[in-house]
């Protein structure tokens, strides 16, 4: 993911969902730069705290924008080709 860090931090065309088939844990980094966790929350909390994350209130103190930056088009295409993705349909509550 380090290869695509600048793209993922600067362009809002994707949310990143990481899912563990082993324990059912899922972490979502959305286009609003928020993290959501599902599954074994105690385990996920320990791991996220070790990385410097913490619980808190969400506050966006600037106008809300989703930037789709054309200079990242090549990175978006490369990201989609880079990983051996597993696909599943979104649930109705997941769609934006």
C-alpha cells in the first residue's frame, strides 16, 4: 500500500476495505479519512492504538469536498491492477 499512499491520501475516488477471512475483522478507511472497524473490536483496537490511532469525535472543520484528481488517474489504474483482489457485492447500507 505504500506505493499508492500519496494517491490514497489525496484522491477520494476509493474507500479501502481490509477484511480478514480468518477472524471476520474488517477495517474501512473511507474517502473522508475516517476509520471504521467491525468484528473483533478488542483486537483491532489494540492494533490501531499501537499504530498511534485513538478513539475520538469526528469533526470536519472545513468545507466538504471529494477531489478526483486527474493527475492520479494512472495511479488509480495501477492500483486496480496491482493486487489480486477479491470482490463481493456491497450491501445496500454500504453504497454511497
